[in-house]
């Protein structure tokens, strides 16, 4: 907790010092925070295992890689990084979102069940025109280039049972992919 009250510039050096001492003396460090961005940054850098808690209940434990790649709950999924949510109805190995269908990489529900599918921005792609086939029609709202990647914010209608609401989605693509879209 000493690092929490330090100037932002001193936190990484202090954290590294604590981790170095912990490794040399073979003891555990615990970092409790309500700040998901701070937790993710510290956990990914130094933790062998993490424990995600929600309202005093353990949601998931594992290595940072296990928790990020295979989140056990919606809370775990949304806590560790940006996520898009797609409410819809299972239709075979696709998700019916309004009148659109979205192919699913994994499907563990039953046909016709209402579910919420999750996808991280880098797991999605943008396809322009009639070549899209399956997918959710969306309109680009903003493009935010940042180094080698760009975050594209889009809006699209989602919903089930004939209801639809506009929802903001984020897609992360490379600068080359962005140039090809233009």
C-alpha cells in the first residue's frame, strides 16, 4: 500500500522493488484494488495467480492468462479488459441478434436460448459491403488510431424478441486493416 500513495512516476519502481524482495525472500504479495485498470496492469506484470472477487465472493482464480482467455463469469470477462456484449438468441452455431446472425466460435447453450455473447475488440473484424455474409450491421462513429492499431467505435442494433436498441461496439484493428477499409 506504500506504492498507492506515491507519485505516479515512482509507483513502477517501488512495485519492482517489492516484487524483487518477494522473489528473493520467497514470500507472497497481495494487491487489493477496486481499480480494474490498475489491477490488470500490476497483475499481468507480477502475479503468478490472481483472484477476482465481486461483492465479497470469489468469481475466478487462475493465472492471468487463464482468467483472461477463459473467463468463468460475465464479471470476470468485463473486469479484465474491454469487451463487447451481444444479447441474442442461439440459432445452431450462430447468435441471432435482431435480424442479423453472428457466427460463434464456441456454443454451450441450447437452440433458442436467450444469451449474451462476449467478444473482445481484437477478436472482431470489420467487413464492408455485401461480402459480409454473417455479421451485425453497424455504422462507424469514430476511428481512434494509436500506434500500430486503431480502435473503431461503431453503433449497431441489438436485441431479441423483436426489440432492438442501439449499442456502441469497439473493434481493434491494425493500421493496415484500417487503410484497406478506406
